[in-house]
């Protein structure tokens, strides 16, 4: 039997065997996403019959990981956590980070590609999204900003890569005792790694 610490357990590679003692939420989410979008680190040439489910899983995963990274830990701070995480770890602008949060809201809450912002950021503005499988495009691109309507294009494959980058960067932070966020990330992993799903 191999005994893993909290960091190893939290970031366990989804290609590894499930443990009979249970595995963390991130492990199972990543395993399920592999079934929807193909192996990690590789973009599939095949059609994406479950693209909506995959995007919902990716965005929920980033949301979950934002609890580990962000300094905003209040009950109502989910937007701030998400925006801070993608801004910092995906190296995109604050406006694009806010737009990705609106994309998350549209998909996860409404199963739609549009939403009206209820947050302080562009309140009452309609965000409309189109999704492409063209991996040569940027993760997110603003197509128009007219009145109270914003249009964006999201690259599915770049979204997948962004999710995997967030995982990799968080694991690096957790292992780098000199990083300014190390103590917080390790503390949150310590709190969250014990949440287990018993599933083969």
C-alpha cells in the first residue's frame, strides 16, 4: 500500500487506479472529464458529442480550484474567487476573467450560452457566447461590445488547456515553500483533500 500526503492525494493523476479508500473530488472530476474530452494533454480530432457537459465540468472544476487559490473565502465570494484564479493562473485580463465567470454562470446555472450579469461587473449586461473547436484561436475573444450586450468567442480546447494549467500551477505553488500563496494553498488542500468519493 502506498501512502500519499494531502498534496499527492489532491492532485492524483486521473490515469492512476482508484483507491479502495476513496479518492478526492478533483481526481474523479478529471477522470470523468477524460471520458468527455479525451486524454489530458492531448486534444482530440474526434467530434465532441458531450462538449456542453465537458465545459460545465471544466468550469465547475475551476470554481472548485479557486477555493484553493483565492484569498476571497467568504460565502458570497464565488465570483471574486473565480475571477482572481483565472486572471492570475491563466494570465488573461480582468475583463476576460469576468466574461469567463459569466460563461460559467450561463452554462452551469442556465445550461445556456447567454446570461445577464447580476454582479457589480457590467450589471444588467447580456453576455452572449459562441464556442468553437478551433484550437488556433485564443481562449476567449471579445467579438463585440454594443450597449448592454457583449459577445465573446470561447475556444473549447483552450478552455481545457486552461483548466489543466490551473491544476499544474496550483500543484507547483503547493510544492514551492517560497511562493507567497504556498501556505494558503497547502492549508486549503489540507482541508479539502479528505473529501472522498468511493467509486471504482
